[in-house]
C-alpha cells in the first residue's frame, strides 16, 4: 500500500467516545453451538437478514456475545474463518492486511481492539476469479446486558472475484445497553465486486463505533448498503474508501432512523485516486428525535467523477431533535468532477391528505411517504432491503422510531 | 317505486380558506345516480366546494352541513369520507417523490385484482401502462395527470366521484379517452339508475359535456350556486352571453 494513497482527510474529528460503561469478557458463554440457538435468538437474527436455518447462504459466521458459534463456508472459492484462526494460519494476513486499511493507532476504539488478547470477528477470502452466487452472512449478536463486543473483520476479494455479504448486528429484544466496536478492513482486487449490506438493530442505549477502511483496485467495485433499523444510543462511523485503481468505483447508501435519545453521526470519506474512478454517496435519514449528523467527503485526486447527496426528513418538532447534513467535496486534480447536494424537509400535509383521499389512514399515508423518500432514486433494491425500508417507514410513521 | 334520495346534500354551507370567506350559504343537492356539472368563472369557488366535500383541512367549514347518503359528514376526516365512498380527481394533485402510481393503485385494489385482466384493461383504458412505475404526477403533462387521477378513481369505484376540470389542457384525442374513463367511473352505460354512480364535475368551458350526459348543471358565482338547470341550455347561454350575463341575472334575482 502506498502511503500517499492512504492519506486521511485532515478535517476529520473523532468525536468523544464513551468506554467506561462496560467491561470486556465478563460473561462465560451459555450458548456454544448453532444447535443451541433458541428460536427467539433466531428471530432476532432474521430481523437483520441473518438466517440460522433454511436459507441458502454461501457461508455463515455468528458471534454471540463474545463467543463465535460458527464460521463456516459452504461454497467453493469462499474461505470463512474466525479472524484469530486466520491470523495463525496465514502469516501474510498480519503482514499485508491486518490493521493496514485501518491503523491500529487511529483512535481509542482501534487501540482497544488492537490490545485484545484474541480478536473476534471474521476473515473472508474469495479466491481469484470465484463468483460466489449465494450471499455470505455474518451476525454480531448481543444477548446479554452491558457487554462489550470488539470485533475485527478482514475481507479480501482477489482479482475478478465477486461476493455479496450480509452483516447483521443486533441485540436481543430486551437488551438495552452494550458497546460494539468494529474494525472492518476490506480489500477489493482488480475487477472484483463486493456488495455489502449491513443491517443494524440495536438496543436503545447501545454504543456503536465501527471503523472501516476499504481499498479498491483497478476496475473493482464496492457497494455498501447500511441500514439502521432501530436507533442505538450512539453510532459514530466514518468509513474510509480508497479507490486506488483505474476505473475503481464505490457506491454508498445509508438509511438511518433516529429517535429521541439517540446520537447518530455517519460520514464516509472517499478518496478517488485513479483516473476513471467514480463514487456515489447517498444518505437518507428520518429523524423522530435525537441528533442526526449526515456527512460525506469526496476527495478527487485524479480524473474522476463523484456525487454526494444527503437528504433528511425531520418528523417531530420541539423535542430537541435535529438533522445536520454536511456533504463535502475537495479536488486536487483539474479533471475531478465532484458535486454535492443536501436537503432537509418535512412531510408535506397536502401529500398526506392526497393519499388519505385514496382511502388511506393518516399513518398509512405517512408510512408510504417515508418509504418513498427513503427508497427513491434507488434502483434494484433487493426484496430484503425493501422489507427493511418498509419496516423503518412503518416505525417512523407511527412516531415510534 | 324507489324513493329518490340524495347522494349528496349541502345545506347553508359557509367555508373559509386562510381566513377568507370562499363559500357563502351554499345549497346543493345531487340525487342518487345523477351527475351534475359545475360551471363558473375562475375564482368563483368551484374547486373549494369540491375540496370541502372531500374534507381537506385547509377548507374550514364555519357553518352549515354536508350530508352523504343522509349522514352528516361535516365533522369527518378525509379518510372516513373516502371510505364512505367519496372520491376526487384533483386538477393539480401533488407530486410525490418515491411514491409511484402503482403503489397507490396497489393500495386501493387487492392482490388478486392487481393480477387480473380486468385491472390490466383498466390501466389500458387510461393509457397509463408506462406510468405505473413513475413517481406520482412527476413530470406528467396536463392530460397525463387527468388520466392518472381518473384511473385512481376508477380503481376506487366511489359511490360519489368529483372531478376538477377533467377537460382543461387536454387535446381533442385525449378528451375522448377522458370522456370514456369518466363514463366508466359513473357507470353511465348502465340502463338501471340504481347501478349508476353519482358525481360532480367541474368544467370551465363545458367541452367534456360532449362526451358525458350530465343530468343537471349549476353555475357558481362568488361562492354561491347562482343558477341551476339543463346543462345544454345553461352552456348555450354562457357561450352566447358569457358569465357576465349570469352575474347580471343573479343581481336581478337578488333585488
């Protein structure tokens, strides 16, 4: 990795994090195999797109609290291991990839992760030319109150390979607090394609600090869909993407539901370092309360094209909730074509009444409008993603967030 | 013989919009199975009357009552009125980002019907096949908006339908199609009065009346029904003498 390519946008400020509330490793695992997973656990996981049984998947990894229940590939060309095992198996992993896209010294979250005796998380490798047709799924599941999950995931797509990855992060329905930090490093080889869909469904006081870095080589494509279904107490995330090869591309879609008491700060910096690189960043937020920050920064270092778009809908007034949208662009190259837009609005009463005149109840009308707002301009959403959006629209429409 | 009851009846209705009085002591009765035309100058209160019958919040009833099939609906909200069987095709409906015409139609009709030939024919009758996947009213021409609105009414099958200037901004070819849709909505081809739907149609220039037989016409002037009668006789007078003649006539009556 050339160090010049890994430069970070200097204006990034890491917000204060709260590490004092939980202890790591206090709990002995009470569930140690897939067979022991209760139906209620399976239901929670299914809610974020991870299916314990009956669904066709190319591989499954489940971390329950701090215990890895399984990490198994079912598909040729796909390797899925617990990260600790992979580090033992492959020396090159530590030399070339581990803490290379996300520096161990980045901040308190990464330092703590690096300091663990044995890291949790997954290692995924798709071999050169392998096109894994079925999605691979991973779950980070918090089933006890007040635990800490510190995970470290590495995904390597070798040249010309393809993978769809579904990651579900969820707390058991009655769990309120916990701390989840994650280091996510993704390496996308030449002409390789990674589609990552992450669905979060956290308890109301859970604190979540993902630190992600993705490097895309020539002709490679990274697509990220991030959906936060139930707002956590605090989510602070600013994924970094380096488009280092000619024609590399990245597409981010972030859909967030904010509610009273939550602080959500989601950014996304994309460095367009090679000619023909393209990027699209789209943030969609529905706020029924709490603080919501939508950010995004495009840095054009070559002849490239990129667009960032933040759109927010603020549903309730007078509860101290707000949406702040800051899309940013920065060009270092005369042929960088960068653009941004941001808008915040409310639900127009005449639109609600129009739908009511077709027989809808007011709530149904509001849900349909929110769903339209969240899903507009996005072609080809999968049925699962579409179902998640419908769920958010339903929750927000009922003011329950 | 069945008693001829009113589908819609309005008694002494006064309505304000943004604090300004728009309708003044308006009275109107539309019997079951009858379609009435509402004529009048721009700004005379035609659209306001339709919007207040549907129950839009901006149109505030300060006094008077609205009855639908004998039931006082003055205090009901839009949804309740729609569920009772009142429908509207607006002249300038809102554009909604991300909400497609098919989303609304699929809400109105059940899954089985969505897949039926009858549904496909309905969409075809409105020439809206290409618009099902488009955001509602986004970038549509005047005629396309009318057809989208009428298609929704056709799907809803209201007992009482209102249409705001279905003939304005529509070329001659489309007017025939629009006329056909309206006849379908009102079931005008039925021989039995009981099967026919009732409704109110606003028309500024009366051109839609070449396609639909209205039972009666009303002329609105300054927030009141000034004159009612045979649609063709009234339209003839207006075409010859203009609405100014109606105003003069009304002033004479008032004196």
